[in-house]
C-alpha cells in the first residue's frame, strides 16, 4: 500500500497531538479548546475530521489549491502590458486608479503591487524605524480660509524643462485652493498668483510661507531693523492679510507633502495628456484640481468660510498695491532715473512738484510705469538718454499750470488796491 506524504506545520502538529489526547480520553473537549485556543465547537469539528481523515483532518483544506480570487492569466498579461506601455513609472496605488479610470480594469492595489514586484518595476521599501524622523503634527485650523500654506516647487513637470508650480493649500481642509505654473517664484509671478486667488476666493486671514527672498528680507541687518520688509509683505499688509514665516520645511508640512504628491501624480498625468507648454499645463490644472480635491480633501472642523470679501475701494487699488514700488528723488532738471531710463516730468502736473521731492515709482504687472506723489500720478515722457536742460532748472516747481501763462482776473484780491487807485484817478479827471 502506497503511503502519502503529509506536510504539516508546527501549529498543525501540535493541534493533531491535542486531538489524539482527546481521542485517547486523556483530556476532555474543554481542556482541548483551552490548549488549542479555539471554541469547543471547533474542537468537535476537528475531532470528527481526524476520525474520518486521520492527520489530514487538521490540515487546512485550501492547502495546494488555487485561490478562488486568483486573477485570470489573460487579465494579468493585459495588466502587465499596460504597465509596460503607460504606467511603468507609476506606484501601485496610482496605477490601480488609472487602470480602473482609463482602461476599465479593476484590480486591488496590493495585488497590483505583487504583479509589479514580480515584473521588477516596483521595489518593496524597507521599514527601518531607526531611520525615520518623527514630528508632532500641528493641529489643523478650524475653518476654511483661516490659513493658506503657500510654496513654489521647482521641478521638471513637463516638456523636459524645469518650471515652478506655485501652490496654495488650505490648512483646515488640505484642499488645493489655487495652483499655477510659472517660470519662477519671483515677485511678479507671485503677485499675479495672489491676484488670481483673491478674485476667486477673497482675502484669507493669513498665509504661511518659507524664508525665500520674495517673502522675507534675509539680510543680517534685518535683525536689527524690523521695518525692513519685502514688496510681498508690504502688499499683504496693505490688504490686511497676515504673513507667517516658517522656520523649517516641517512647519508648513502640508504644502510640502502636497508638492511631493504632485511631483509623483501630476507629472504622470501631464505626460499622459501630452502637455508640453505652461499655457497647456495651466488649462489642465483647471480640470485636474477639482478632481484631486474631491479625492483627497478633508472636512474642516467647522464649516465656515473665513475669507474676507474685497470691498470696492480696495479692489480698485489692487493693481496699484500689487505693483513693484520703489522711491526715487526728483533731480534738479525735473527728471527721475529708474532702471537705466530717464523720465522727464512735464511742465504741467496734477500736483505741485519740487526739486528733491520723493516720488514713488510703481512698476505694474503689465509693465506700465507710473510715478506717484501725494496720491497723484505725474505726467512724464521717457527719454532715450540723460536730457540737456529740457526744462529750465531755474523753475521753482512744476504746477497745474505752466508758469508765465497765467493772468489773474481783474477782480483778483491782490489787484484791488490798484483798481481803487485807477477809479479815483478817473473820477478826478471827470470832475
């Protein structure tokens, strides 16, 4: 008679020995259930199985059998082909989402992780706790619009060139409030970003950002001079938005983590969509961000929107406030020099202009240059080079009317004594 080899684990061997003792009458069912760690009902089932099948009765019935949930080999081959073709740089979770969304193939992310691991595309990461840094998470703000975390992320997002993604993430909900691609994180790009944000949402209560030079004066003298602020800080102060500077990347970790997530997910979405220019990428964001927020945003503790509405008089001044502003001195020939160009002030002005007056030069986002003095914009023309006495330097000031052309009316108070004398002389002659 041929004997069959039975492979059993240590746990199954121990279970078999307990059931044998039960059958030999050495212990009862209650004792056996305590030893094995199962109910007495399960002990009775195991006892009947061993009586009927012998040692095989304690072996799991699914041993050496294919799982009922095993994927069909044709489906596995199709998945592997799609991964090689389109999702070769995707993670298992994101790849499972795209297979379901784009290709109509439903597969669990862990099953896909095994497939990608077997293909050599995905490598299981070790979880060495000694290398992990632990940080205490700051509690989220309670309301939407209470704090916006803002950052610029330089990365090769599309087209093989490095661009910058300007990103605002709401602290309370983790929602992407606004995002925009630009060439850099300079003052003009950031001003345009926030003007678009204000038009969409209004003014947030505060903005949490890093120590990049656009947002904070980092010169050593700024420690002693607290009045030194950047153009960004000045503009936000004028509209009543508080700026908070983070002292570490972890402090504004939500926007940092969002950048990391987008550098994985958004880059692949842009590649699949064939995006190659900034204009196309910004149009794509209008569709992508609502879908992303629907999937990953959380509900705020309190469902209030704390964004402040823009009042009309402030809205009219936004282009003025969010301009690059610097001061210049009026020269003796009534010229102003700004960025290698000379601006000759006209003789007739909206307000009185004296030599050595301090004029505010506004460089607007559309490139227009405006000169402001005492809330009045001055009239000027741009000169190709430094002028040679275009305006007489002996002029005391530039006023609303050109000097020498003004004639006072006959009834002017300063001329009353002269009129009285002329009238008396005329009366004497007639007498």
